[in-house]
C-alpha cells in the first residue's frame, strides 16, 4: 500500500516536471534539432545560440524591458491603493463588506469583456498600445488588486488593535502609529503580496495581447514566436520568463496554502 | 474621525470607478450600439451573434469546456491532496514539484503544450516509441481537440485546487481520524465518512472559485487550437475584435459572458458576504 503510494507520488511529480524539462531542453538545443523527427527527449548538442539570438533581437529586448517595467509599476500602484484600504477593511466591518464584494467581483470579471471597452477608451486617451505600457499598467493594477488585498487584510487583522492604540496613547500620530507599529508587523505579508503582484503582471496574457499590439511585452511575444515556428528562440524566451515565476512560487510555497495564489481571501 | 478614516479607501474607490465601473458601462453601451450606423440603442450586434454559427459553437464550448475542466481538476486535485497529505518521504519537495505546472506562466505552459501536441510533437513521439501510430490531436472542431484543451487547462490549474484542499486537510485534527480508526473504520470508510464530509466546504469553495474562473477560459483554446478549433466566448470576442475589427460584436459577446459569470458567481459572492459578516 505504502509502496504504491510512493510510486504514484513519484510518477505524478515526474509528469509535472515534463513541461519544464522540455522547454529548458528546447532552449539549449539548436533549432534544427527541435524540428527533427522524431523529437529528441534530451539535448543532442548543447548550445547557447538561442539565448544569443534573444539578446540580438531588438524587439525581444524591448519586450523584456516593457514586461519588467509594467510589472514593477503595477506592484507600486497596487500596494499604494491596497495598503490603506486593506487596513480599513481589517478595522471596519462595514467598509470590509463593500471592499470584499467589489474586489471579488473585479477578480471574477472576464478579461475580454473589459479589454474591448478599455481598448476603445485607451485609444481616445492615447494610452492604447503605449510604448511604455501605461494603459497596460493601469489594467494590470486592476487585475492585481485582489491578489494584494486579501493577504494584506488577513495580515492587518492579525495585528492586535491594542498595539496601535498604545502607540496613539504614547502620542504617535495615526500615520506614525501605522508606519512605525503596524507596517513592520505585516512586512512578511507585504513582501509576499509584492512578489505575487509582480508575477500576476509578468504572466498576464489576455490584456497584454489586446492592449499592446505592436509594443508587446513578453507573453504576447512568446505567443507569436511559438505560433510561427521558432521553437528554439521561443523556448529561450520562455526560459527567461519562467525563471522569476518559478523562483517566486518556490519562495512563497509555505504562504501559498489555501486560496492566496488564486487571488481569493482566507 | 469616523468619516475621515473611510477616506483611506478613497483612492482605491476612485480607481475602481475609472477602471472598472466606467469601462463596464461603456462595454454595455458598445454592445447595444449599431457600430456601422452609429445608432444607440440597437440590437444589431446581437443579431450578428445570433446568425453566426461560430458564436453558437462558442456558446456550447463555453459550457462544455468549463464543466469538463473543473470536474477533472477537482477529482485530480482531491486525489493529489489526499496522496501528499500522507507521510511520504521528501513530501515538501513533492508538493513543490506538483505546484510547478501552475508556477509556469500560462503562456509558457501553453507554448510547450503546443509543441507536445503538434503532429510531429512529443506526444506522437511517445506513441511512436510504444509502436503506435501518430494521432492528429488538434483538428479543429473534433471531440479529441476539446479533450486536449480540457486536459491541458486542467493540468495547468489543478495545483490551485490541490493547494486549497491541502490546506483544508491540514486543518482537520488528527484525533478525528484516529478516533474513527479506533472505532474500527477502515481507510476507505474513514475517507468517505470522515474526511470527505469535513472537506465539503473547501470542495464547494474550490468548485465555485474555479468554476467561475473556468468560464473565462481564453488562452488555452486560442494557443492550442486557434479561434475556430475549440471556440469559447472569449476567443470569439477576440476574433471579432482583432480579425474583423467589429467592436460591437466583440463587446456583445463579452457582455453575454459577463452576464453568465455574474449569475453563476452570485452564490460565491453571497458565501463571501456571509463569511465576512
């Protein structure tokens, strides 16, 4: 019984490693080998030519910069909007009910239903297909809000009210009490939320595809590379894209139990 | 004091009005505008949908794909959680590995799956090594194409269900299973009569969350099968918008999807409101 369980668990883990292994393998194999039939399971020749091609392609360099910029700005905007609201939600049940409902609704809305009107609005504002991704940044912030709000609200709830009250009695201003007493106590949750939000933006595909048609970040670039038959180049881009994602998920593994990864509360 | 504190949510509220409420209203207006004649209100875009066979296929696909995907990932997610809750060697490492498919960015995972399921891809190479004939996995419109889309989407998102159920399993005190064991219950009886009833809230939560998520399935059918291979409402709207430049029809399809999502997510929102109260 126990042996069977171990074998099943190992088989499962093995199967779940296959996609990762295949993409890294294609990234370090010459493209002509990736086109061969039958495809090889392990690299016949090791090469760095795909990664050199990535650095040589101007559009890919720009895509990398755009993805990183939009993700970093999304982290900043999301945390700035969410921090005060999450604190309020943790302290005020009435505000909490409203914020919880609205952010759950925002979390559930289909991207396409919102991307089409946003595209039209952004065209009028000059933010559509913006070279610095301003429109995409504003949109990713909307997508990311629940992923920061729910874990931060939980963290603020865990800070005893008495600590904040004691700081106020000692003469601290409300903002001073927040910055010097509350914020340090939620720092782990804040770091986790920042990483998660970065990842949400870094991985996001649907809005990026619709809102950035020529100034493309990495996900739509990878889509076109894969669709138009560049297995080596696409796999090199994929490897660059997945590195931070895998690192963040492994770093956050203990914090990811429950619904945090799915952007839901509790 | 009371009113001033509520101002803390003001930036977020203002942002949500501009980026969520306004575009939603705009989407409804766009859907009911005749984009050729510029008339509002008009049902012209919905008439386009009603007469388009691809829209009907997308509607059916938007039921079939989510139902099958969620059923598959609840079953596998539960099995994985039960398996990896057991005291196995290297359990932490195994848990991290089975979350990997979801850790990969969706588009990376789908690009790999494209190479796996093309005619000269890894799936057919594996069949060839077993001495079997190659299979055309992704012929547009065939049941096998839908099955591949379901399997790939479930593979990518099962770790979410797994993590939710694993957390719920960890919250069940060991004493309960122990007591059942002392009362003479076997492993299957303990699973059916003790563990599963205790997991019910978590299973219902996972079903609602993933169910509503699955309704907006977009990238998996698009990347694997294109806009006509296994169409859903999102790929249909994208097709209208990017290939025909028909904002009105795209918005109308988006509104149909949004309304379906809202209706189906009401139980989720009500559940949350009760939990918060």
